[in-house]
C-alpha cells in the first residue's frame, strides 16, 4: 500500500452530503465517498480533512461557498506564520481546513485545490507511524512525536498523523469525543483497524458505493 485510494464519510443524509461536497468543494466519489450511518458519535471525531490551495483568494472562495451551503465556522480565515487558512464544519459534522502557504494572490480567486489531506489525531505519533510503515506507507516528512506525513501518489489522498489534542486545537474544537469516527479509509490492502480505531477496507469499485 502506497497511499489512500479514497475516504468514506459516514453521514446521516448521503444525498445532502453529496450535494454539499460536489457543489462546494468539487469533490466526487474518486476521493470522498459517502455511506449512510447513524453510528453514535460525540464531540471531536479524531480527524480533519484539509484542502490545500494555491492562494488566499481560493481559501476565501471555498470557505464562503461552504458557509452559504450550511457549514459553520470553527476558525475564521486569517494570516499566520505558515500562510493563510480557516476551518469549517460541514453540515454532516466533518471538519475541513482550507489553507495555503502563499501570502498573496497571484491570479483570480477560484475554488480549485491542489491537495486533499487527511489528518488523523492519534495518541502516539511515533508508534502509529511505525504501524503504517509496516502496512507499506513511506514517510515523507517526520517531526519526532509531533507530526508525520506520508508520501502520496498523484491524485491520491495524502495521509498525515498529528497528536489528537494538537489536531483538535488546530481545528478549534475541544479534544474530547467518543463513539464512531464516522470515517472509513480504503487502499490496496487487507482490511485492518489501526491503533486509534480508524478502520481500513480494501478499495471497492466506484459503482459499489453511494
């Protein structure tokens, strides 16, 4: 396994969620799939999804479109040492960070993005890194026990690991949470569950999912 083929979000209303992700973010089932689920979940679900874009104007355009479609702001878009970004929560409860490392716009604002990144909030970054290396992933960046990013092929979902409490703080929510993560990951692997309870399935044909 070299990367994530797709992520499946478990939502209460697949039709509404599909409309939101397609209309707002331009995402389809090649990356983000949807599955109906009423699995109990409270508080922080332990992960965030990020859209990495090329310029601040794209951040504002995507966040504006998300809010117009029913998302809520967790962190307003703002400048920081690393760039510009903000965090919203989709109507289905998934937390999305929209960010860029660029400080200025270089062209007309749009809603295109360069990377889709899944950040898992984990208890032990070093141990979970070794677990995923054992599953066949290759480490791209590693900052001790704080953050790990795995290599991803073109067009695939990039996987990264962050301390759970640090990820919650970055998202602007309390770290407490319980129940289902409401996300399932897919790759060219045998099914497994990682040390923090994130579930992986073998990648299925697009026609087999909602």
